């Protein structure tokens, strides 16, 4: 993903017909690169691990590409902050529309790559924190880790890092336990 250099701010109506998948953060467009096998493997395995748990809770686990609009005070076409997290959990199904989720998901999971890691750790971290995402997971397939960050008193303050030999636990859902051995042990020849 690379930031495109522009001299103005864009809205969703500007980017919706551009070639490729795009995200907007405060009116600045970012082109989404094609993901690697490692990326897709981890996203798929996490989806399989999370879906049964959250279905039983009445929540939805949603895969990218699907839009999340954070500036809900704007009309969909005029939105300037619309992103496509790799995986996310929404427990209020009233916020899910045909084309997007309006407002912060409960949990957002981003799988880091060379082209997205800095943005996921900086821009999106602050975006998710400021908009009330209750838990943010940053998955680093290269280092085989998942960093879980929890919101407390309006700020990301809780942090835990898990590796392939660990069982991931959530701050938000303490009875959620995911063994990570098969999820983080990706081998590509």
C-alpha cells in the first residue's frame, strides 16, 4: 500500500471508481497492494478460529475487502475516513449495511506487511484508538507474533504479545482462547 501524493482531500465518491482497492484516512487515499500468501493464510486461519466463538456471541466476523466508515456524521459518498481492515468483529449488527460498517468495530485485526506495517502501527493505530475500537490486533507474520492492544479510558493502554507457542487471549473477551501454533507457523517454499 502506498500513499498517493495529492494536493487536496478526497471523499469516498472520488475513489469508488478508481482501479484497485483504496482506503481513505482523513481524506488521504491509500492504494491497497495485493496481499502475500502469508498474509492471506493468517487472515483465513484467524477467521476460522474466530467465527464460531463470535457467532455464538451474536457478533459477526468480517473479512476484507469490506469498508468501515469512521466519520459517520458524513453521508456515505462524502466520507473521508473509510478503511478495509483485514479482519474485524462487529457485535452491533445494526451498524452493518449492504456496503459498509458505520462506526468502530469491536475488534480490528490488521496483518502487517512491508507495505502496510508503518501505516498499521501509526495512522491506523491512532485512527482506531480515537474512534473507540475496543481491541486492536497487529499480526506480524514475519516475526510470528500477534500484538493485542486494549482500549481503557478512551486510550490504548493494555498490551500483550503472543507467539506461535502461545494461546492468544483477548482483553475484551477473556474466555476467547486461540492456540497460535498452526496460525503463526506459515511455511512457504
